[in-house]
C-alpha cells in the first residue's frame, strides 16, 4: 500500500532545505505513524539499490556505508590508494533520488532507492519530461509508468494500481 506521506507537497510545507518535514522525520496521518520518507523508500526497495542491487545495511559503519554482497549486479568498482594501502570501492551508500529533481515531489514514482554511484550515473540523464520511445530498464518501468499515468492521463495512481496497468501505461509514451 502506498502511504499517504508519499505525495506532492506544497513548498510551504517544506524545510529550508526544500524537503518536506516528513523527508527525515516520522510523521502521523491520523493515528498511524510513518517512518521518514527516505527510510520508507529504502525499505520498500528491500534495502537495496533498485538499479544495481547494492545492499543497505544499517549500523555497519558510520555514514551507512555498506559492503557488496552476492545480490550486487554492478561491475567491480575502481580502487584507490590511501595512506594505509589500497581501498576497493565495494562500499556504497544507499540514497533516495527524486527522478524529476523536485525535492518536494515525494510521489512514489518519483523516488528511487539508488546507491550513490547509480544516483550520480542517472542524475541529469533521466529527464522525466523527455519523450523516451524505447523500452525502459526493468527497475525503471514502474517509475516511468507512474509518471506517464500522471503526465498523460492526469491520474495519481498507487504503485499497486500502476503495476496492474504497467504495459498499458508504458505504451502511452510509445504513442506520444
């Protein structure tokens, strides 16, 4: 179920950072307590990068850096040297990326759990408003379909509703 905290916020509901208060604080809707949005998105993605599968393990290290595991689908990272020797870039941080770049747009389809490398790879490359008449990556299909439902049909569908209509919604871009 898509929680009510995942919505388009009014800029007046936001902190000085541009993020809504619910971004990094628990919030209540009626009697129901919701975790911070960025935590909800990571948990919804199974505590893994949606694109490469890198895990997010709370409490492993300060700053929430997590090592690779068997679920990672990304290539080996580069290595770098520090004063103690060689460090392999197998540790990553899981972030929450706003696909359209708007911090107060916290609709589910606009938020992707991505490790910092995937985040930097797709940031500014993915332009939601740009017509993309080719097949999307598997991880991106639900996000694109949610965007198409909103942009082409004016519908604010839940993730469940979007997944049930995935092929139909993805076809909207091909006919645009």
